[in-house]
C-alpha cells in the first residue's frame, strides 16, 4: 500500500441538537511525515536560519500571532513577512525556567558554553518542589540561586510564587511581546496579550548560550466569543467547556487567537483570560492569545499603581511603568483584515454554565447541575490556573454566604481543603481583603506559594480510592497522587462549595432553562453558517474523491523508492515488533510520573521502570528491548518534561509511532535522539485487527522503517498480509542531531568544530 500525502483534513458535521450547535469532529487524515520538525536543522549557530528555510512570498495579511512573531524573528530576508508554517530563528524577550533550571544549567555547561548570551533575558523562579526540604533539593536550589547571581539573571526563590504568575505580575509578560518558558503552561501569558510558548530543557539551554531558538509557526485557529459571561460562570467554566466540547484535537498543535465583540470581551476579566489561556495547554494548543483592549489597559494601570505603592512586594523597575504602558497602547498590533486562519470556531459566552471536568480527563466535561452525587475526600485551591486573589475571594465568599444562611462555614467532616496562592503578592492581596483568613477559619490547610499538589509533589496527594476536586489545570490519572484516585476540575467557587458540603456541588442556583452551550465552526454569524453549509456539500464531494484515491492506493503495490541520503551514524533500517498502546491522548504524566520529574539523579534503569506506569502498570513487564511503540492520536500531550522521551528511550525502544504527536513531545524526541513517525493508517489498521482494546498489547506484527527508501514495511505475522507505506523523507539535519545523540551533543560538536 502506498500513501500519497495529498489528502487534507475533512470536516464531518453532525446535525445540531436543539438549542445548541455541534462541534465539528476532524477526521484523523494526515499526510505521513517523519516528524513535525523535519527541518529544524541549524538551530543555534547559523545566523541565516530564517533565510535558509524561508522563501519570499507575496505579501499577505497577517494574523496577530504572525505580527508578534515578525517582531522577534531574526535573520529574515529583507521584506519577508512570516506566515504560519514558516521555520524561523526566534529571539524571545524573556525565557523563564523553574526547578528545571539546574539540569538546564548543566546542559548549558556540557556543550562548552561559558558566557550567558543575554542574562537579562532569563528569569528563574523556583516553584515546583518548594515543600521538599531535603538536603539534596535545598542544595540544588542554592546552586541555581548562585548561578543566577553570578550571571546577573532575574531570580525568585522558593515560596515567592509560581513562575508563570511571576512572569505576569512582574511585567515580564507584556502585551504584544513574545516570551517562552521551559514549562507547558507558558500559554498563560496570552491572557495579557503576550505571545508565549513552551520550550523544552534543551531549547532553554540553547537560549542561555545564544539568546535564540528555533520555532515552526503553528497553524492558527480563531476562537470568537459572542454574548457575555453570565453571573455564576467563570473563565474556568469557559475553558473546561471548550476542552470538553471541542474534544477531538481540533486545536492540537495550533496557535489560538481569542477575539469577540466588545460585549463579550468586557465580560472576561484579565484573571478569566489568564485561566482560559493557561488551560489551552490541556486543550492541545501551542499558544493562546487575547487582544489588547480597554480591559487589559485598566488592569495594567492598577498593577502599575500597586507596584509603585508597594515596592517591597514587586521588583518591577522599568517593566511596570506608565511610560511603557503608553508606548504599548499607542502601537497596538491587530490581525489584518483577510488574515488566514486554519480553523475558525465560536462560543456564545451567554450560554456557558458552571462545568466540571473529569474524572481523570479534561476531554470529559459535564455541566455541574447534570452530575450525579459525587462525594469527595479532598479539595484544592492551587496552581497557576486559579489561585490568584480573585479566585481565593470567590472561594471565601462561598463560606461567608453559608454563614449568612445560618450554616456552619466549615469544611465538611472527612474532607481536607488545601490552598496555595499563586504568589506571595496574591496571598498578600487575599490577606488584605480578609479572604485568606476566612478560608483558614473554614479549615483550609495553607501551603507555600507554589505548584503544590497540582504537580503531584508535597502534602495532600490523593490516596488510593479517593476523590478530589481541584481548581488546577490537569486531572490526568496519577498526576495528583494515586492512579486509583479520581480527580475532577472546576472553578474555585465550585471547589469551595464542594469542600463545604462534602460532595461536588454548585456555589449557587442551578441555571434555569439552560439548553446547552452554543458553539461551533465559523464566527457564529448567519453568513458563517451559510458558508458552513456550502462547505458540507464540498466536503461530501471531497470525501468521495478521497475514497476513490485511497481505493486506488490499496490496489497499487508501492514502487521501490529512489535512494535518499542517510547521515553517518543514523540507522538505515529500524525494525522491531509492534507494541501497541491502544489509547489516544496518552499524556506525559502517563508516560513519566511527575513525582520523579525533578529528581535529577534518577538512573536510566529507574527511568525505564517508571515508563508508562501511570498509563499501564504492566507496560514494563510487557515491553521488550527493540520493540516499536505504536499508539493513537495526540501522543505526548501535557507537560514539557523531556523524560517523556528519555524514559521511552531508556526502555531500549528505538522508534515511536503514533497517529499524531503533541508538538512538545515531537520536539523533545528530536532533542533527545528518539525518532518518531506519524502513521495514522497503521493505527486504524491495528484497531481494526484488534478491536478488543488493551492498554498494552504485543501484536506479533513487525515494522521496518527503511530510511533510505522512505518506506515502512508491515508484516502482520506468519501467513498474514505484508504491506508497505510511503513516508516522508527525514531531513538530513534531523538525522544528524539524532545520530549525535541529541541536541546537546550536537551543539557541543558544532562549537568544537568552530573553535
């Protein structure tokens, strides 16, 4: 069988249920490629990266994302306007690292670098494992602080707050600028109109040394908000609803731009926007971006005034100032009329009600009033998503209202409520208003400002069989404790109400006459609906044409491919038995547990033993060295932890195949010398052959990737079919990085070759 990469994604529209609009499901039809970063070659040292990878195009309208990237792309040909799909060399305004700073520093030193390129570009904030007072962790923290002071890097010690919150409140994340972070929730900065994306440790070390990294501008999706957010609904409900309603990877590896009417945008506070942008990571996007508007300006004016009045709390000299504000708002970037978007969606905010996510998946979202009675053991007001002063105020108000009604304003018997402010500044604000004290009086257990149980570290983790509800961003199985626990996500008010009553419940009245969330494709206008109807007809025709093409391909034996270049040290053939993990959206917490992520002395053997344990505890005993790991769609979604790739490599698995990959995993795999292939047709065929889903299955099938011939050969076993698929050529530059052992050794070799 020969697959030709000519088919595009087809939109399958289902009839809309009464009073709601359906969410489109995108068929998993993709052209085959060796990785999504197949040309990320001269990442660091070549100043002509953008000139090499980009060709001049006729000037076209740009999206807001493209306009911001234009400002920070380096080495562009004269007159070049960047577009989605371009590979560019990028010099971000700031790069934030956290507890992973020390392994990044070690990588920086291991490549032979001796001088930080631009110290003021870097921000280090210790936030993940702040409850760990072991000597090894405290020593690591001291080493990070000493390095930061030695080189003049912005540094924030443990307990000061979560790095993402610090980036926002200290003015590093600024409207219409570009920042990056070695953490997957960098998307959050888009809530203040700062374009931001997550990088991995290897990329951060390159920024330490060169001030730049590489990026492929993602396809860009536009989400239009209509209506206005009703009382009782929050930004958390908006993003939980989006994750649950648009749950077919519609925005996987996309940049999302949020826009809408003045009425819609004015109903979303900046804290709402930060929450929405933060959790677009769980939605699958690479970036999220809100526009600059009057709401943002007013919020910044308040922040500037507070910084001036409380210099002991904030170190924002030169970043939060009236002068900078005026300069920025006198030159607001906006998307051009006619800018090209890969996808368009809309959501009517007026139809949003309180939602709950879970259990153990952000793709499962249920209106709160439709949930059955679910008793809880633990509740959490933590994380960079929802533990700002406004969130703590909403939670405190639940207990105050209970007192006003004559109820005992205390956490229910048998329930534990934990809280950790997003930063010391946010806790100070909550204390100033009396909200922190109200929650303490209700029985909440305070934790230091930091990531806390959201990352699965510290006290209060979920035990076997327990049920928890959290205001955080991830409820992946095993992330917040036992893999046998159930975790739900909701707004801070719902978390507080659930802690008060001992079951998941509302903080107010159920919505009367609620008919569902109105959402769908387009901009939510009659004109867009008409276009959608026309596209449905075209899609039907295209689908028929695709079927004819695929039929012809199945009937045609693949011709031998001409020989292509194979870099010295890269294998010409990779072969092994297919080990099938039959699930979509296997996340990084499932691949490698968060409790080990910041243990820097973990051996390769220990990493192999931990591999996939939160996904399937039998994986390690089932897998064998040399197996080809095959999984479903959206593999490697979640955090930016590089161990998701290195743990698989530690199991001596030479190749990972999936229907599709999260871009952050694909980037990590390249940087850590783990080849990947996207083969959606293989996944479909495996599922057809093995309809009884098992977490991990030895298939008896063999896969051989003939790199020189661009062919994947599948043997379904003795006396079973054998068939081939044509795949894209793996870039020689990517081969060179993988053959060198990853990006770190490759960069070191480049430095040595020029010294």
